C-alpha cells in the first residue's frame, strides 16, 4: 500500500490516452469517453484536467453501512458474515430502472461524506468484526483507483474485498481491478443487446467478455444477479438462452440470483415482478444445469436456500438474510453425501443475521 497517497479528492487516473485531435480518451470502460479540457465522462467522476485524466472522488463516500453479505447478494462467499459496504457517486451506465439512482446519478459532490482514506475504511471494518468490504451502491469500476487502494489496505490486515458491479469495464482496467478482488456479484441485466442498448446505454457482449474473463483468468468467486423486469427481460426464451449460456460458458457452479423489480427512477409505471416469474426463471436455470439458482427481493425460504446437487438435501437454509440450516462440513461438502458445494466457506457459518448497521469511520491516529 502506498502510504503517501494524497489526502485530496482528485488524484491522477489510469487507463486513458491522447487522441490525434487533442482530446483524451478514457479507457476504463467500453464507453471510451473522449474529452476536451474541463469535460467529464458520462460517469461524471472521471474528468480531464489540463493534459491528464483524474478521478474526482478519491477518498469520498456516500456513506458506510454493515450489511449481511447475502444482501450483495452473495450466498456462497462467507455465509452469515457482516460486510462493510460503501460507494461513491456516479455510474458509467444509464439504467432507467436504477434502484440507487440518488447515488449513481448524483451530480453534486456534496452528496459525498468527508474524507475516507483506505486505511480508515479497513480499520473500521476490522473494528466492527467484518470479514470483508464491499464496493457497492454505485459501480466501483468508475472509481477503480480508489477501490484498488482500499482493497490493498484491506488485504494488509486480513480482510477480503467484494465488487458489486455491472461488469462494464475495459480490457486492461479489468485485469487490475479484479486482481484486487476476492469476490464479485455481477449484474447480468438481460440477455439481449436491445435491453442493454435501450435501457442501459451499453452492450451485452462487453459484459459477457468480463464474465468469461472472471471464469477463465481469475480465482475470484463470483455470482450473477438478473433483475427481472416485467415486459423487458422476463420471457422464458430469454431465461433459457441466458442460463444455458451461463452453464456452458461459466459452468454449473456459478450461482444465479433472479431478483424482483420494483418501480423506480424512470420506470415508475412498470409493475413489480410477480414471484411466479422469479420461480419460473429459477426452474429454467435448474433445468439447464445451474446448480445454485435463487430468487431475491421476495420472501421465499425455499427459493433462497442452497441444496446439494448430489443428494438434494438442504445445505444452507435462508429466511431472508437469516441463516437456519447448515449442512456443510469443514471442507464445504455436504454432510449427508460428501458432494462438494461451490463457494468460499468458513468452518462455521457467521451469525450476523439480517441486521443493517450504519457506521462512522474510525479516524486514523
């Protein structure tokens, strides 16, 4: 960890280059924003100042909260443990259904709290008994330099780091970013380019490339979330194609979470997702060989619990974010039949439960 990191909001950014016409191109994500002096990228936090690219939100956060790790959602990474969650401001997508739009679409830096150095974040997480720190609420891709610095500070004191991301990131930035992550939840928002283009101003193939990279080139544990939106990405054919691709390209052990949409931001007239639709998606995933398929944002203990793909016994029972059954041995295998369960597990489950606890950072002494 570079202990001489400047105590300021703006730091030099990585992943950009000069263009022949005098502009600077940001390469941190596939949007490739091209900027004149004084301009900001679509994410709003990466900007051109003079002859360089800078990150304008280093050391600033929209708030800190301790959550159950299942809320990320991660069901197979240190179940039952508390995780310190935080984000900054801005986003490199324009999802019309964004459920954190007050943060992700923020255009005022006064939405951010006072200085939060990487060391302060790591020490606060440690002091509150957290096993890990999550970059969430808005996409950490856009504050890559800050996220990497925090991740390094966490690893120095034995904490894990988790990225909650849409996976919309450039090739070179992808390598550095995920090298510092222990786990990730990636939003696979839909499985048509129409969906990504019309609702998110992005492209599906770039996200699929990130998922292939995670599987083939890293040891990062990752899970997928599909927010199911009525009339947009809730057809059986799309569920079938998506889950078939996941099984074929990523393997049967990558957990998939099918989460309920609720009206928000620019999609207030779209109805909530019926629970039956989520169960249909889960059933299709299981039929296609996905071993761990879940429903989210609804109360469904059966659809939220983990089952052994060998004998069918329950491995981890969940009621919302409260763990009940635990049928894994010290090696993460089913106690009944010995079949290994994909994931990163401790000998005993955590006991954090459903609590959500806002916290203030511990000042560095």
